[in-house]
């Protein structure tokens, strides 16, 4: 490829946030260049400055509404993503903390509108950053983007457009907003890179949703990039090369061909059933931590949410989420999944997962937090916590299929106590006259303590379903701290003890005719798929990104052969032999 602009190849390293290889010509954007005059105003100007700000807000609202009508036409999940995002931006412009903050600064600090906006962005950014939370860090980006829009409106600076670019363009910019990305036509824009931006931000989410390879956070990206320069970009590794040499160019081309070939295979799978060669359908579900991850679950074709870790609603904050806040979160998931099952697990705090607002309750949990007051034990001790969760879950169940899952169950008594609590909460909700489902949601238990697996027949008599949590099951069966890298080599899913516990639980569930799924990390690794299906599991729940590869494995396998191999494996006592029997099978089918 011919090179223009600066001199010779220049390699840069950033954060790869949307996978894929892009090779093309640079379009260098100066989208961030707004000339703003910040000044102190006289008392007499306060009123006119307030009005100027109100007009800028009004224009911004109109612009966002217009963008919303355009966003509907975006491909795939990008339309939905953009819709959520624009709603969030619109909310920020209607009597929000941000708008009130700017107005206050105009009056109290006598700042002109531009200065008031800039100061408010800065101060909100600082207070969000002080909370040290990735989710809030991403919200800073939203505040800045909305602020930039207001500054543009105040200074009447038009937006640079990414609408009509030459085919094969790679956009290089100081910062790109999600709205910028939405205007990009993937046929023209092959990739983009920017100086600012993080992997959690909406710009990154949009890039992934649109499938545009992208790299963010390259400090000296614009130093010697010139329009028309050849650029090669790897959205996985974060490598960006300006004016690549012939050898570099060939290296990127080779990777592009390999990725495209693999991607074509996996993407085709999305709409295909997760069905074995001998015609047995397997349920592949997603594990979710935060409601906002739902679009990823949907985009890979997950057939439900097999595990929602609600404890993440309690983290990175000082107060507890109340019933209404939880209801809103769960409802978002139920609506998002549109009739597919959503399994909400009650709080699993303790051990390696801690939350500030619960710190006091957890105090004195002893020297061995993994065996202490955690998960269901805490919920049953602090009934108000469980009440709020169960009430929110039952309310969400009025809008779609919800299952309630109890973590760290070790005894039948815990399940009975939780069920009584559920009935009590339901009666109270009925009295309150809130909308209820016709039937209470099924109440299931995690099988993640070896004792629970060994007593699975007893638990099956009181539970409506099982979900095996191999992460903890392995930790407790083999006495291996799952968070300690020094003993990580012992955390072995193929240990005969672990496999026997899984088998025990599966057989108890089958005998009792209750559903059973597996939602530990093991579910997302295609190496174990044949063995788990061979043991009788038909429902696997995993991180959304793993769904395509596991589906590929399911579709390549003959379940009868996998069942036979699982039997042979269960006769073995040595984990090395188990591993080789499994790996040989995986190579053949
Ligand atoms: C497990 O223990 O396997 C599980 C799925 O739960 P968590 O990882 O949240 O403990
Ligand atoms: Mg667990």
C-alpha cells in the first residue's frame, strides 16, 4: 500500500474495544475543536445567560429527538443501544442534576453559560471518578458528550459529519461520541481510533454493536497522522499502525482473512438452533451481572438468562437498592428478554464478593469468609434484604417468565425458610394491590456446596429446579480458594470428585423431574460441553461471548456418542486419563 503524510511506519498501542482488522485511509477529524469563550458575567447578564442556556438545551433536545427517529434504522442491536443512550441523554437535559448545576453556576458563580457547562462537566466527572466505579466512569462520558452538544449549540459550531466518507476510511479523532459512531456507515468506515475513551463507554458499546473495529485511548494518535495516510488497525489487540510497511500490511491482511473466516462461521450460528447432530436441542443461556449487558446476551442468540448475579446492584455504592429500584432493574431484563426465561439469583454477597452498604451486617464473619455468613445465610438472617429482593422479583414476574434462584444452599431447611418468606412477601404484595403473576415464580437452588450435591435428592423434594455452580463446587470439593492464583492449578473441573458431584445432582434432578442447568465457568468452555451433555445436562448458562463457540461445539457433536464417552470417563479414577479421554473425543467429533 502506498503511504502518504508523515514519514515511515509508526506503531501505536491503545485499547482494543471492538474486534476485527481494518486497513484503509485516514480521515482525521477535528470534532473536538470548539472554541469556547469562558468569562465572568455581570449581575444584569444573568437573566440573558440563563435564557441562552435554556435555548441551547431546547435545541439539544430537538437534535436528540431527531437522532432518535434516525436511530431506529440502525442495524441489529445498534438501534436498541442507541435508543437507550439517547433516552439517557434526553433525561440528562430535563431538570437533571446536570442542568440544575449549570443554572446554579450562572446565578451564584456568575459564569457565562459556556463556563458554567464546562465547570459542571468537570465537577460531575470528578465526583463520579472518586467513586472508582467502571459503570459511573462510563457515565462521565455521557455527561461530557451532552456537555459538548450544549457547547456546540451555545457557540453555534456545526458538527463534523461522518456521513459521506470514501469507502475504506479509518476515522482518527480526539474523541468520538456514540452519536458520531451511529452516523458512520460500516460500508465506508472500516474502523476508527481515538485519543480518549474506555472499554466500558457507550462509544465502545456502539462500535461493538455495529461491528466496526476500533481502538481507543491512544495518547499520541494525532501527533503525526495526516489525512490520507494508510492505516492498519487491530480492534482486538489494540495495535494501530500508521503508514504500515509492506510486511506489516501483509501481516494485517493475513489476520483479517483468518478472523473473517472464523467470524462467518460463528455469525451464521446465531439463528441456528443449538442442536446436536442426533437432533437433541440444548438450551444455551447467558449469565449476566448488570442489566446493561443484556444486548450482548441477545446479540449472540442466548435463549434466556440462566443466572443474573443481583449482588452487583449492591456494589460501588453506599446505600442499599430498595424494592422499587430492584424491580426496575429486573423489569428491564424481563422486558429485554421478551418472553425468554430470566433466572434471578438472590444476593450472593460474602466470600470474595463484598459490598460497602452491607459491610456492617457482615462484620465479624470470622477468619474464613468463604464458610461464613454469606449468600442465603445472610439473606435469611437479614430478612428485610430478602423481602425487598423477593418482592421485586415477584413483581417483575408479572411481566414475563422469572425464576428465583437461591445461592449457597446447604440444607433443606434453608429452602423451606426462603419459600415461606416468598409466600409471605406475595401475601403482602397482594394486600398492597400491586400487579402479580398468576403463579409464584419457581424457586430453585444453586448446587455449589458438595453437601448440597450429595443431598441433592433431599433438595430436589423441596426445590423447583437446580442450577449447578461449578466455580464454588470445585472450590469447596477440592478445598481450593478460587481467587488464589497460587493454588489455581488445583481448581480442576475434571477431578473425579467434581464430576461425581455433578453426576449425583443431575441424576437426582432427573429422578425428581425438575429442571437442572449448569452456570459455572465450565459451561462456557467448549472443551467440557460433550462431557456435561453426556452426563445429562441440557441447559448451559455462560458469559454471552462464549455462546457462539459452545453452540458450535453442540452442533458438531453426536449426543449418543458423548453419553457413551461420559460413561467411560466416569469409570476413570485418574484426572489425567479423564482429560485425555475427553480431549480425544473432542478431536474426533
Ligand atoms: C458458581 O459458583 O459456579 C456460580 C455460578 O456462582 P458465582 O460464580 O457467582 O459464585
Ligand atoms: Mg457461587
